[in-house]
């Protein structure tokens, strides 16, 4: 089982940057694919991107591709979401999640609020 804790959210002006972190408990962090999701007010949770166990070839939602970067540090049991060129429409609660390859996203953090002002 994995417990996830996000941090790094906050208020930023449009065009600014934030880096979110997701710290995972447990010894098997390196066995999990790690994903980022977000949920804006009144909207369903949407997939932002994920990174494989090796850290190679992250996959991104089209609207964030080129602006967001997911990396992981298996030695620190942490996955990061670097967000650049932020837009007001990126405002949401951001969640990290973990899964074993090919399975559902089974583990979730509590979320961290990101607010982008225009």
C-alpha cells in the first residue's frame, strides 16, 4: 500500500510557475507508475499526465504538453509536477496517484490547490 502527500500548491499569476511534489510512503515506490490529475470547481477530475516506473517517456494531457513536466526521484520516493506558463484555466485541486502498470489508479493523495490569477 502507498500513502501519498502532495505539497507546493498556491496562488500564482498567469504566466508564472509552480512545482508540486508528491511524497510517497513505503518501500516499493519505484514499482508504481505515478500520475497527476486535477479537478476544477464544478468539473470532473481530469488526467494531467503520468510517468512510468523508470521515469522515461512521461505522457501528458494535450492542453498541458510543453508547459508541464513530470519527473520522479525514486531515491526520495517523490514525484514532481513542474508547471510553467500557467493559465487561469489551470486552476484546480491537483492530485497525485499511484498504480501498478496496467491497473487502475488505486492510491490517491489529498490534493493541493493551485490558483492562477489573470
